[in-house]
C-alpha cells in the first residue's frame, strides 16, 4: 500500500443522519414524503445526481440544481449549529495512517461532498494536516459509482490505483473504488441500511478493526 484514501460522509464524519434530515425537509417542502430507507440508496452520490433522479421520479417543478443548492444550504446550516461528530474510532485510524507518512504512505479524502463542506469537516475536527490531498465530487464530471473521483485522487497523489486502499461505507463508493482498480475496505456503519459491500476486499463493523499494517 502506497496510499490510504478515506471516504468522508459516514466514514470520517457521522453526517448521514443530517444528510437524510435535510433531504427529507427539502422534499417535504415540495409535498413529497419518503422514508429514510428510500433515501439511503443515494448515499455516496452527489446531491445533484440524487435530485436529478428524484426529479424524474416525482416531477417536481424546481430544477435539480436548485433543489440540490437548497438542500446543501440547509445541511450546512444544521452541521454548523451541531458541529461534526466523528465516527467512533476514526480519529485513531487517521492518526495511524498519518504516522505512516514518515515511511512514504500518502493519505487523502475522496468525497462526493462539496469542497467547502470537506474543508469545514477537516477544520472542525482539526485533521486537515493529516492528509496530502482533499478531493471533492465537485471536481470531477461524474459521481460515484463512476471511478473517476478515485482515479484522479491517485493521479494527484502520484500513486498507481493498484497501490491504493480505500475505506468506504456505501455500495456506490465501494463500486467506484473497485472500478478504479483499488482495494477497498467496507465499513458497515450503524447509520447505513445494510448496503451491499460484497465487492469489498474486507468488511468491518468497527473502524477500530482496520489495521493499516495489514494492507
């Protein structure tokens, strides 16, 4: 392993419940009621991609971009009021991979979230200096499960995809990592609705069970 790449939402930051809350409020404002489990299928993809699909399903009047912007603003408002809660065990894992940078390991975040929100999370948790590179879904033309976000992250790090290990908590993210030719650790988050992580090279239910030295 020459690079360890983290997804952010649901892996570093316990944000999935807040995403779901904001998504439901925005849809309710348009008279659309959905369940948390229904929204779980969109975990790991960009807001724009999600609302483009929902517009086809529910035929709401505003554009997908307008709804995505509204949701993002609401989500960030809630997060700034409540601050970021780290996933249990993740700060210790980030410290372990940071320590291995002394021996040449590179680290990055590759997230579907916006650049502004990634910056907010790493600053709120005080971990910005633990990473060599921060990649946002805004910077690539296609969302996970397309592998482009991971391929471009590897390119920026100067590491071959085969030498990268990714940790992901969603099916779309895991598919993206594997399509990029990377190894993937699947994390079954307590906030996920049993995503299919069968394509992963290993699956854990606790971040504390991830040992970078084994990769």
